[in-house]
């Protein structure tokens, strides 16, 4: 869980997290931050926000697809159950047996 610290005036600061990055990823992050005139911390925050938002969108669209599939299946089952059952008229006139 992220930790909260108190500032000198007593108000709580925003939650802080600590992340360990491989050197190459840290360099790429620093390059992105420099290109957008941001601090590395701020760039990391922006990228995390975008990543979380994208993940939530993917998960919500996946859950909607599952719900749609369930609804279609349920509708099909309900339609079958509503059909009137019919008796066969007589016995079949000929039967074929497959010999393999």
C-alpha cells in the first residue's frame, strides 16, 4: 500500500510509492520526460495513469463481451424452452445402419 506523509504544516501529502526499474527502462523514461519537459516522477505518474486507464477500458470491454455472449446464450435457451414439444407421427419408414 502507498504510504502517506505529513507536510510541515500538518496536511497530508499525496501517497508515495517506490519502484525499482532496470537501467534501460529508467533511461527511456528520462528521455520521454525530457521530451515533454516533465520531471521523471511526473512522467512516471502520467504513464501509470494512462496504463491504468487503458487496462480498465480493456477489462470493461472484455466483461461486456462476456455479458453479451451470456445474454445470447440465455436468449437461445429461453427460445428453445418456449417451443412447443411435438410428437413424432408414427415410426420412421426406413432406418439406415452404417457399417464401417
